[in-house]
């Protein structure tokens, strides 16, 4: 993108009171963004309100500094060699799925593998996205589900879309990276900050891995901090970049349910994994299922609904799984207390605690607050 064109795009996005809808009307009427700023006030008022026309006549505060900062940022490479890009409406790389939504952003800042950001690339190389969202504080079982479902989807050739948040989002990105197929980005992280900010900070290493094998995308200009209002807004992009949205765990009042609602409004599929009736993290999923979301028990359920090929089957001569520990069978998949396990198994408390510790060290059981334990694995 030429310097003058970049400046015009940034000025349009920074003009006070001129949102995406008004900007799209201006672009439809006048063409390129630099042509908007050559129009007379009277011509602008035929398309937008007088207040918006007046705002367009003023150079936004901080525009020149942001222009230089953005140009410099685009010219540099990430430390791991990932490429930086800025994709505007009308660019061949602009995601087709987003164009089908009610509020596509004017600009998308992207950091990722160079093959997905080349000028001749279409839709970032994303042919089919599947969003995975859920609680920032999932149960161990929910976190495992997010990872394993994402790994299966990525192996089947889907790009897993999520928001880089703690909990389910992070597990989904990590799972997708573990199962990445050739020819498509493994995962796409839609962030609620500027593309030069990693939030939360503890996901810095994960973000570098995503940039190397997928994409990090933002609609917010450089330097935008993690403002609370931006995260619900970015959820429309998570839903919009995906053919379907899978909710793993979610409370009744959560951003994940916002994403699911937006997906439904956009005519996309909504899936939900059921959980324990005792767990608050399951109530949002159960509410979605009551409202018509598709109940999911395996990755294959989603792939069949989207009419996509199944994930690769395990190798035929793979070693047989070891027999299940009897205590795991007694636990089931809901959180359970020590007294209940004693009653179910008849094992003495001291021996039961030893077995639970062994299973915990083996990664088969997780210890939860309140003296509860939960089996970890795919049901």
C-alpha cells in the first residue's frame, strides 16, 4: 500500500464519529479513501451527517504520528520472520466470510506466516474457519476438550479461529498448532488490542507460534491497549471469520455467548459441548442447546454438520491403549469429592488418596477447588 493511500485509510478510520457504516457509504460513493478527502462539504453531506462531514474536514489528532508509526511497523519483520500486513476492504486478501457480515471492518492488521499475506493470496489462505470459544477459567476437562477438538479440526484442514484469551481460547490455539495440516493456516487469533500488543502477556510465546504457522488479526490501530469495550466488539470478527462456532464451556453471562449469538445472526452454525449440571461453566452451553445449538460429543459431529471430511483416522498398527484404571471408571467425568469416591469404590480413604495422586501426576485427573477431583480426557 502506498504511503498516501495508507494515510487516507488511517485518517478515515480515525475521523471522530465516522464509523464503519458511514465509511463504507463514503467509499461506495467516492471510491478510494483519498478521494473522500477531496470532496466539498456539500458533497460529503449528501452521504453522511453534517457532524460527520465536519469531522472529515479536520485532520484527526495524532494522525501523522500514527501514519509514520504504521508505515515503519509494516516495513519491519517480526523476530521469528513472520510478515506484517494491512488488508483493506477491496483487497483480494480480505476474508470473503467477513464481507458477508453486517459490519466488516475497514482495515485488518495482520501478523503471520508470509505465505498467507502475499499480495496474490486469497482470504489469507483461510478457506474454512471454525471458531472455538469458551471460559477463561475452564475446568481441566473443558481445557482438554478445547485442545483436542481443535487438534482434530486442524488435522481435517480447518483453520481454528479464537481470541487468544486465557483458558479455552489458548487451549484451542495450542491444539490447532499441534494438529496443523499443510496448505491452510493452523489457527487465526483475533485480538482486541493493536497488532503490536500481546494480551494477555503470558500468551506471548503462544502468539509467536501462531504468527509462525497461522495469523494474528486485529481491526485496531497500533498502540491500542486492552480496553474492555473492544473485546465484545472483536467477537463479531471471530464469528464472522468462521463457518461455525463451537462453545466448549461458558457461564450464562459471557463473551462466548455473545460470539455464539453473533454467529447465529450471521447464519452460521452454532455448536455446544454439554457438561455437568453441577458446573457453572456448563450452563451457557446448556442454554445454547435449549435455544437450538447443536449438541456435540465429538469432532466428527461438527465435521459432518459442515459436510467436511473426517479427521485422519489413527494409524492401523498404533499400539493399543492400556486398560482403563478402575478408579477412572468410578469417577465418571463430573467433578467428584473424596467422600463420594469412597462410597462408590469402597476403597479406604488413605489408599484412595494415593491412587488419586498417582493419576494426577500421570495427567489423568485434575484437582479442583473445594476438595473436588475431575477426570481429564475425552468422554
